[in-house]
C-alpha cells in the first residue's frame, strides 16, 4: 500500500507506521485559522505531515462499526478515551486511516478543503504528550543492564540480585514529571554524600545521566483485585514510545537504601511525542531471550516475543555535532511488557488506561550497547569522547542535549530489513543549569 | 460558637472540624429525589449529618470575595478544583460554613427547604473519596518505626539507615489502588521465597499487615523545576486524612531489594473518607521532635510543629468484638509534612493538587504504640491476643477488619484536651480471601 503523499523512504513515518500524537500549530492550532488561539488536536504522523484525527472524524470518515458509535473520541487533546475503547477500536482506526491515506482512495485525496484542514506540515506544529498519564512504573528488565550495575556496585559473582531472574523488578515512578520530547530539563539539586567530608550536603547534582528506555502505554487496564494474564496482556497494550529516564546518580546512591530511588528519578522522565501501536510493530516481532531458570506459571507466555527495534542515544553539546554514545536494540530485553503487566497485577493492583511501564535501561551485550552513561563509562572509568572537540563526558554538562531514537525496518539489518521504516521520531531533551541553591 | 444542630460532644464532627468529603444517598443521592440515580456531591461533616456544599453554593451562600468568583467549584464530585484555589479560598469556605451552621445565623437555620436539601443524615449516605488522587508518595517518617524495623532486620547498633536522620526517606507509591474506607480489600497473591525449599513460589500472601499512617493531601503544588520551601509548605497542604497502607510482608521481603517495595504495597491503600483541614487542626499544634543532628538548610523550619492527634488501630474479626492493637499519636512523627514536601520538590519534582503524601507507619515509643503488626508482634515473636476468644494474630486472617481512628481534643488528654473534638472518622477495611491461583 502506498500513501497519496510522497513519503521519503528514510522517514520514520511510513504509511505502515501511523503513530499517534497530539499537536498544535503556532499561530492557529488544530484546524483554527491564523488568528485562533493554539488548540491541541490528536493526529497521526505520515512522512513530513501530521494528519488531524479530529478533522477526519468531523468529516464522518471514521465510519466503521466501533468508531461510528464513538463519534467524539478524537474531539479532544488526549488519546485516553480512544485507548479505553480497546483493541477492536485501535484496529479499526488503523485500517480506516490506511485506507483513507492510500493512493487508491479518493475520499481524502481528492477533497482539497479537507486536506487543507486535516494535513498539516510537521514543520508548522508543536507536539505534546498525546495522553494523560495515570501511574508510571519503571522496570529493570534488561539482563545486561542489571548485570553491569551489579558488577559495578557489588561483584561479578553476585551481579544479579537473587530475585532478578524470577520476577521483573520494578518500582513505582513519578507521573507528574513526565514531559514530552523537546521540553528542556533542569539539572536537579539534591542531597548527596560528599566523598571528601563523608557528610551529606546539598548541591546541584554532579552526575546527571540519561537512561535509554522503551515505554509501554497501557490502552486498557484491569479492575482492582483482578489480574492480567501474561498471555493475553498484549491486547491491553496500546503502543510503545521512547523514553529517557533522566537520573541523578549521586542523589540515587545516597537516597536509595532502603526504599529505592526517589528524588534521583522524579525530576524528569521524557517521552517521544509518538506512540507506535503494537499493530504497526507486528512485522518486527522476534523471539524474546530464553528464560533459564524457567519462570512461575503466572509469568509464562505461550508466544513469547519482543520487537526488533534499533535504539540509539546521542549527546549533542551546545553548538557541537552529535556523538552517538549507545546503539542498542529492544530485542535484548529479558522481561517482556506482557510479563511486566502480569507481575504488576498479580497481587490485584489495577492498571489503568494511560499508565506507563518503562522497560528500564535497554542495554545490549556489547560495550557500545550500554544505554546509560553510568554503564557506558563504567562508572566514570572510561569517559565518552565527543566529536568535534567537545571534550569527553562521564556525566552530562549543562547545555548538552540527549537525543534518543528508535526505529524498526527501513534497511540497516535486523528482522525487519527491507520493510518500510516504522520509527518513533526523537526523544530529545536539553539539560539546563541548576537553579541557585 | 455553637451549631444550630445538636452535636454529641463525643462526635468527631464538631463545628470546629468541618472535614471535607463526598457522598451519595442510596436511593436518590445528592439533592435528587428518591427516584433519581445516585449522584455524588461534596460535603462537610457536622455531627450525624453531612452538609451538601453544592446545595449551599447554588443557594448563593458562598458569597465571599474568592468563592463568589468560582461559583461552580462545589458543583462536582471532586474537591480538586476547590483545593487548587489555595488557602484564601479554603479559609473563606471554612469561615462561611461556620457562620452558616452556627446557631446565631438564620440563612440556613430558618430555611426549611434548603435545610431539607442540604443537610442529610449520615446514616443515609455512602461516602466516596472526595478528591482525585494525582501521585501518591509514601514516607518513612517515624523514627520509632524505622528504628524498630532496623533492629528486627539488621541490628540494634545500625538500626537506622545511615541517611535516615538527614532526609525524609520516601518512595513513590501506587495511586490507582487508593480506596476509601469501607471498601473491602482482597488478600493479594504474590511471589514469595518459600522458606522450606528456599525457592520462589506463587501463593496467597501469608503475611497481610496494616500500617497506621496519616496522609497529607496537597492542595496546591509547584511547577516542574521549582521547589516548595519547608517553611512555606504548610500553605500548600489542604488537609490530613487517616491511611491504612495495606502491606504484604512476605512479598515485600523477596521483592524489595534493590529498588524498593512494589507489589507488597500496591494492592490497596485505604483513606478515611474525611479530609480534616490544617486550619481545623491548628489548635492542636505541638512542637515536633528536635532533630539532632541538625538538617540541611532546605529542610529547616522556623516554626517546626506537628499535631497532637490520637491514633488507634483495631482488629475486628468476623463476628467478634474489636481489639485495640495500637494506640499512637501523630505528634511522635520525626519528619513533618512540610519537610517531606520540601525534600520531594528540592530536585524540581512537581507536586500537584490531589497528590497524597503518606507519613509512614506512625509508631510511638511504647510497645503498644507500634502501629503495624510486623512491629507490634515483633516479627511474629509476640502475637496479639484478640478479645472474645478470637485467638491471636501474627498477621491478619481472612474476614478480619482493620479499623483506624484518629482525633484531636475532646477529652482524653493531650494538648487539645477540653477543646471540641476534631476527628477523622474511621478508616475501615475488611480483608477478603485471595482469588484462586
Ligand atoms: Ca530507569
Ligand atoms: Ca507505609
Ligand atoms: Mg524518571
Ligand atoms: Mg499501600
Ligand atoms: Ni481565581
């Protein structure tokens, strides 16, 4: 299937992708004129454009059996209502959009007025978080990441915590500080243990790190007291996004015993503006790592898979060129999102529409696949050299931007090679100086 | 000031209290007739009645300078809009209500139709959570509780974690599973380490505990990147509630290293239906414990105080009489809510209207003041004997209810003795059996 718009083959946003987002235009916004105040509207991405879902819905084009009964689900700036409709609605919307956007369908292609309203150049828009976040939970699902952290902080012989191979370890995160790509983040202040004096002090964090993660956006949830079986959990997942779990390592080290990371992790968590549906990722499924020892029945999956998604993290110093510092792949993750959802709900905890599950730092086996600076520099022993004479980094400097990218297919190897590219766009954030103490 | 309704001196809900809640009536609800569907409405408690705020507002009685500009703030079932208006609105609402409900004011007292609409017997209502919870954070702010846990799990010589006296330790909790008093809770299933085989197994939790806590409900918050100073933080706090942080101790022990408690804590957290404002608690202020060593400047308070609030927890087995198992007081807490808010936001994390901060288990110095079964039974070594031949408890049995109560004043000693009672009502929950595995 070809779109009626010309799509660069290198674009993240082929017609096979159609990720969901929320946009406003600078002058007008949504379909308003230049004089209207900015209005946020839901959209999908296609090539260099966004396609306004509200406009298509007002034109009566979501006419399938499910969405015709929910004629206002896109007349808002948050996907939650649509997500809560469940998989039949998501499939119908995707099929409808693919048909409407294809070269062979006239309804939108030949309606100049509707095209002018509904198709907006991406260069004219600001992107926002497209859903309202419920609760946010961050997991620790990469065996390579957990192993590396264990070797650095404990010992190679006891690198993995004893429970690690038996359950997907996670902790409750902070939903209020989830921000969209492009939002500048501010170096946090914190209480840390001063190494020289061996006393706690308050100062700007001296060890700001990123964590390259993949986020799972829950589409539907479960009632309190019930559980989501691992095997069926994929049907509850709306899609995936990129995530940078900004971290303050010195704060973390001092605060995290005995109850886990807190202020080290709650000052900013950044998401890509695009949520790529599981349906779009389907062609890029691949086997998940074999779990040995085997897991308890509630964590077993008859069809156990992850996705072949290339993941990169780069540092872009102010005025300097970008340096690629991590090249990983989502296929290395040990615990799957269905397993995380099953574990999260096994005791009866309820997941809700809009909840976010983070994969944890998505490291792979190789040294260049270590997906945060803590690991990548091996605790500072091996700083990363930046290109263009921008020096080296153990942790981030003020003015550095971190850019996370992710894509499946589109050449470059992997299970989806040769398929049209299905990408996430960028998760980008610039680190601003800390406020005065 | 006397109310025009007769109030039992033993009632938690004197005219000096006026805690906020949300109710519906069984047949009708709110001010609807018997045939109307249940409608939720905001209220305050007074003696054996609830007073419907929406009805008073529709009658034009919130006519002060702030609330007259927000004439719909009570025309909803969640306090969030009202809370977000800030302290001037809260003070004005309280002053207005005290005047309207006093024996000397005719406006409501002599308006039979309005009284019939606005004053509903508490025996006719169902109470709901009166605000929409944003994020929930649970702290660990009682030195006695932290010390006892340290002695049990580590050693008396290193009972407190090294950071404990320097910062209020907390962890992000789960907002989705916060339920109101009266909601039955279900024994969770979980993954635990089987002691006999030393292998992980899945089974119903065998160590269900309660934690008697006080919850702080944030009225206003801060922008991401800014901080709330400890000294001014009280102005951001709308009020306090009682909280039972239901806990699964066997699950906790296996899961919590290295990232903290997760499924052990996310299956139910129960709040009293009433939020008592800080203004109502003002007469019960008392000095907070002296902090030695001193704390860093961002945690210092010029006026450092807590409240003299009696706290009890009882176990009520099915059909049996209640046994008081813990008698504590909020005044024993080491870290104040303003300090928790200051620490939480010191790195730039944003608090929002409706966020909940839990105090952590509010234990006092005496053995009967240990405010959870883990501590109270000293890890099972000293089970609690129940009255009426109901046996003893290390942890809870199916069918047991836990009832938490809290009140200031009204006789019984303490700083507020002789003042009219300002109570929280109950935080009550019954433990149901676990679902089949
Ligand atoms: Ca993380
Ligand atoms: Ca607790
Ligand atoms: Mg984060
Ligand atoms: Mg809890
Ligand atoms: Ni106003």
